[in-house]
């Protein structure tokens, strides 16, 4: 039974190259920090945009242009984004504090 199994059908993982190390990509640590900073900046901009979208949808609800379901969906999306941002911030602060506690 084991002899009849074909093990050559295993495909390599797709998209793994995006998770390679900084040295493999040829970036310096400063460039990696810059790209991480731009990633965080974009994430914060997206959270702010979602909060503005909630305000617009809420105003449209008051006028009667959208349903309560749409208001709830928009507000939950903004809430989840804000919670995710808060958790990422907490993890970054914990990592920084752990690094500062490391003895040399």
C-alpha cells in the first residue's frame, strides 16, 4: 500500500519567498525598519479611513439612505481594525520592554 503512494505530488509552498530574511533580500536593517514604519503608517491610515467611513454611513443612516445593517457592519469593521491596531501596539511595546530588560 505504501509503495503505491506517489510522494512526488507534493508542491512547494507558494509565497514563502516574501518571508525571507533581510540579508537574503539585500536590504540593510535601516531599510527594513523604514519599510516596517511605512507598513504601520499605512495601517493607521486605513484605521482612520474606516472610522471616517463609519461617520459617513452613520450620517446617511440618519437621513434614511442606508439600513441599520450597513451601519452595524461598518462600525464593527472599524472596531475590529482598532482592536487589531491596539494589539499590535501592545506587542511592539512588550517586545521593546523585553529588549530593554536583556542584560548584556
